[in-house]
C-alpha cells in the first residue's frame, strides 16, 4: 500500500493513497493512528489493519466519497519527523564516474563495505517548494535516489535478516549545494552545510508487498532484496538523467547491517541509497567536460521544477525558491 502524510488543519494526518484519492486511516478504522510515527512503532499490527481497510476500498465497500482527491491536499514528507536520516553510497557506477571525472582511480574500499553519512533529519520535507539561500544557488544540484524507513528497533542486525526491518520504499532527492560542499570537504569533514538545508522524500511510502513483482536477485556476492525500478529525473520537463534501482551494488539490507553495528536503529530512521549513476549534475557536468572542454555546466536555478520518478514509487516534484535574504556565509570567509 501507499502511505502518505498530508497537512490537515495545521497538523500531520496519516492516510493511504488509492487511485488518485487520499483516505484518512483513522477514519477507515478506529484503531488506526493519525500519525506515521505511531504507525511505525506498532508496524506489524497497524499494517495488517491498514491493508484490510485498503482492500475494502479496492472491493468497493468503501467508496470515493470517503476520500479526497490528492491534488486538493498539501502532501508532507511520508515520514515528516524522522528519528534520524542517513544516506548511503550504494551505486558503484556513480562513484566510479565521479572519480574518473576527477582523474583519480576508483577507490577499492568501495567494494569492501557500504558506507553512509548522517544528514539533517530536521530538514526533511515532501513535495512542493524548497527554500534556498543565496549560497545554496552556488552550484545547486539534485540527487536521484530511493530511500527506506526502518519499522522496528534493532541492533547488530545481520544483512540476512535486515529486509524485515524495512517498512517501505520512497523517492529521495538529496539536494546539494556543491560549492559549499566542495569547499568544506577540503578539510576532510562533512558533507555538512552543503547538505543540511533540505532533503526531500515522498510522495508516499510504498510497502514491500506492493513491490514484490519488481524483485530481482542482489548482485553477485551481495545479500538482500533488490528491485528492478526505472529511475528518471526531469528539470522543467526535460529528462536529465536515468538509471535503475536494481543497479545498487550494496543492498539496503547490507547498509542496515553496517548502520546497526554497535548502534540502535529505530522505527522512523530514514536511509537513502545514494545517487544512481548519472543521477546528479555534478556527475553529468564532469563527464561532459571530460569529453568536451567547452561543455557548459548545468546547475539548478531559482524557479526550476525538479521531478524525480521511480517506477512503482510515483513522482516527487519540487520547485527551487529563493528565500528573501541576501545573507551569505561564503562572503564571510577570512581569506
């Protein structure tokens, strides 16, 4: 099923999406909660109840008069208040291309273990406007990714068992201010200010049972579920990049294993896949300039509409909007 969170009377409201309509879960069944946080903490029981209610919609026992057309609502992030947010580095193609474009060898450690970083879980948002400061528009970039949410507490979870900790999949746009990112990472710490202003997830969380038809084997030598899902990015209606979630080298299960080693993972933790090959301007610009020194770099501009689409997961649309401020931290550099 597709779980959504939308804004109702100034508060978050948990619902499900069916054929263009949104149905409040607590209206469909009195034992279902109105928030994603509570749903995740009682995942197994809540999911079974919610799936029964969804079946009643599909069977016609609950009519469209109980729903609201999705275009009439303001969707929030499916998990509006994650307990944490990590982002992985799972696509070898992206890593290899980025290093090739910098004229350095592929790092062998990529094939030894999956890695991730923590990003600002308070900057998670859903579809709609993304507020950007002047410095963010200095090489503003999209990143085409998928993400999972953890649905039960775990610690030291082996990869062979980790898929049972995944509540579902959703699209992620790990927006990046590349000038800030590249400058601060010269000090071998980060990414921080280049990433902490906005991370977009949505438009809904798709549970794994709905994705069974897309399952494919993990790559040789790897463990966990993988899915054959086409991924694309459009900017102002023009396709910019494409890839496939099945190209992940490290699986989400393997990333969970590393995340949970000696550490607790909790319901509501969000974990991104990392960028698919060709899935950002940084990689595309580097490849373009490598092939043609006169290549003109592309970056996101004020007013640009970014649409990320993944088969089975929907379309995540955001517009880049300038905040009403001329404050710049780049201007405060000492040298």
